[in-house]
């Protein structure tokens, strides 16, 4: 099966991105043809510093490699280096219903979050994402729950295009992890953990042990004392239990039992150590890749070439079907 997914190079990659998306990528890459992209064109829709973008892209490539994406099995490349993404976006715009774009949750949320910068790119973001996915004749899109609506729209766009111009695109399907689909903010457990929120609300995958401890000890919990999974009454503790369970490979029931007679402070201390242990190999690999930037750049260059081959072939078909020479 062909798999495609990506992450924006804005901000630092956190455990929400890892547990919702990257962990699925690693599982999928053994038996599928995987393409993982650093979606820099998407990142331009939110305020950013052009002088820092290149470095931020390289950092994300290092995250992919440090977290276990294997460049011998998977293609890793930078979205803006394959021009077919922007070309296909324009063409897909012509079959995308405008009303659908205005209804997207992410558009509504980001328009509120960045009131000073509600640009047309923010509205068209899902069309670029549809182009990313459809260019590679993708069958599986491993993402967090927040991206489900965008994958649904990519399916709608693909169907509309196929109906109007003849069978061209495969219809992709979102793959959403049952347990890691929505890791919540440490400061506001009702909101998802997010790259563009303040640093104390999330754990970044390269955070130092001291930072991890500090953030977890300050994480918002709930009234009461028990360590019980209850999304409605105890969203803070439930989120911490989910993080613990996924990073330490223990069931929620096991953890509830382990902390049956313990208080929040002890739970948080043990959780902090578990998170530090789980992220330790990533920090070590990060150091290794930081000193091998030529190797990382070569991987991105090779990835670009492999991506261009597939994207170019899809675009040739699209252009022909749409009557463009
Ligand atoms: N909290 C989360 N829990 C589970 N999965 C998540 N993802 C994001 N947040 C969580 C998934 O991570 C992938 C990469 O996301 P992205 O960079 O393309 O954009 P995003 O969804 O906008 O990521 P952030 O971290 O939330 O950044 P901002 O602050 O820009 O909104 C996607 O598969 C996403 O579902």
C-alpha cells in the first residue's frame, strides 16, 4: 500500500505529533511504500520567520530520523522542492466546493488564533493537503484525529475529479491510532497539545530530562485524589495516563492498579521518569544526526528525486485529463 503523511516545520515536534502520527509511520514502513514529507508550504499560512525556516526544516528531518523513520525504506523530502504540489493545488481548487473549506474546524480555529493573519492560504490549506496526498496515489494517510476532516475532504475532491475527468486518483483513507489520536495540552486538558501553544503546555520530543520533569509536575490535574481514567470527570489525569500508557507500553488498567493508593505527586514523578526514559534514545540520536548534517541533506535530496518521479507521472496524467498540453 502507498502511505503518505507530513508535518509542518513550525515549532517543535511534541509527543502529540509522535503518538498521533510518527509512531504509526514507523509501524507502517516495514510493509508499505511510505512517503513522509516536511510540509513547509503549509507552514507559511501561520506567522513565521523566513530566516529560521531552513533550519527548522532540517530539524524536522532530524526528528523523523531520530524517531525511527528509515530512509532506506521510506522517502523523506521537503514539500516545496517538488513543484507539482503547488500545480496540483491550483487544479484541485477548481473542483473544490468553497463551502466545504469554510466549514473546516482547523480553518475556524486558526482564524481565531491568528486574527491578524487570516490569509487565503489558511482557507485553502486542505486543498494543498489533498494535492500532497493525491499526487502520490496514496491509499493510507496516518494522522492524528484533528486531520481526519481534511482527509475526508481529500476523498471528496478525488471523487469529484474522477467523476468529472475520468478515473485519475486513488481514494485515500485516514489511519487514526485508537489510543494516541488526540493527546491533550498539559495546561488545558480540554484542548489538544499543539506546536503553536506555549512551551509548558506540551512535551517536545527532544526536551531535556529537567524540562520534562518540570512540565509534568506543573501539568493541570483535576479535583479529587484518585488516579482513574475518566475523560469527563478527570480529563487531566486521563491524558497523563494515556501518555504514560503509550510511552511505557503499559495498559491503563495496570497503571490504575499501580497507583491505586498513591497521590498525584508520586504519580507525576513516576510518569516523568517514564517519559524521560522513553524519549532518551531520541535525544541521543538527535545529537548524532546534528553532527551529520551532510548525510541528512543527502537523504532529503534523494527523497526529492524519488518523490518527483511519482508526482511527475501523476501530474502528466492530470494535465492530459484536464485538457492541458
Ligand atoms: N495533540 C495531538 N495528538 C495527536 N496527534 C496530533 N497531531 C497534532 N497534534 C496532535 C498530528 O500530528 C501531525 C502533524 O501535525 P501538523 O504539524 O501538520 O499540524 P498540526 O495538526 O497543526 O500540529 P500541531 O502540533 O497542532 O501544530 P499547530 O500548533 O500548528 O496546530 C498530524 O498528523 C496531526 O494530526
